[in-house]
């Protein structure tokens, strides 16, 4: 508790948090999961119709249930995605017809839930190790694969920090009665994120990782 208020819970976002388990989905290699996720991304852009899109969403939901990932983790932070899918689907339905609109909305939900399933059943270290292996060819152009993995890791760790900082700044502005003033949220959040970036840069420099 901080000044009578509960601490803000960790932000999971639409990609959820890792949930340990020993089921078949958890045991799949991280590389295979990322390849299947990439294949899902390719399939969802193909115009296969709303029924195929609905079936794809059903498969992802079934796999999430098979992995025994708590639904509050799999769907936490999903509301913005649902709203975006609804808006895109409505626009596409107006421009290209209801079938296309439904397919676009379902495909977006499928892709996001598939990403949530991968991150919920795979340790972050395993994902970053796969990124480092995939980036090995970049070594020939002077870019170490470890640097690529480090960049991805920093990005994944910075997003929740950014969301939490904005949320705390919004809470502070609301407590002062300034919740309708964007500057009361944006300025403190920007200052804190600059400080976070400087601290991260100093930590990397201290470890000799900025050369």
C-alpha cells in the first residue's frame, strides 16, 4: 500500500504475462511457436472468408484453454484491441461488405490472441534466444545478434514501464483535479520516461554494451 492506495498491478497488455506450465503447448520449442505465429500472420492476410477466420479464432481459443492459461491473463489489456477490431471491421463492412468486415475483425483478434498465447507459454529468455539465433546472419554486416536480442528485450521491458508511468501520471493528475488537462499527464510522464531512458543508458554503458 502507498499512501492508502494499492499499488498499481503489473501491466500485462494484450500479449499477457508468462504463465508457467507443463502442457503440450508449453513444451513446444520457442522457435516452432514463433514460426507458427509468423504463419498465422501470413494466413490472416489471405482473403479466406469470415468462416475460416472464425475457425482460426476458435483454434487459438482452444489452444489457450489446452495450455490452461488463465483467461484473465490471456485477455488482460485486450479491450483496446477489441475496440480497434470493431472499428476496422465496421469500416471494412461499410467499404467492402459485411463479410470482409467480419473477417478483418476476427483476423485481428486471432493474431493478437495467438501472440498472447506464445508469450504466456514461453519464457522471455527463450524468445530472446530465438531472436539472437535468427539474427546471426546480421553478424556479417557488423551487427552482433546479441545486440538485436538486447534491443528487442529492452523494447519488451520498456512498454509496460511506459504504460505504468502514464497510468500513474494520470492518477496524479486526477488527484489534483487536472485529469482533463493533457499537459498534466504528458509532461510528467515524458520527464519520467526520459529519466528511465537515461538510467537504462547509464546501466548499459557501465556494462560496456553501448560501444
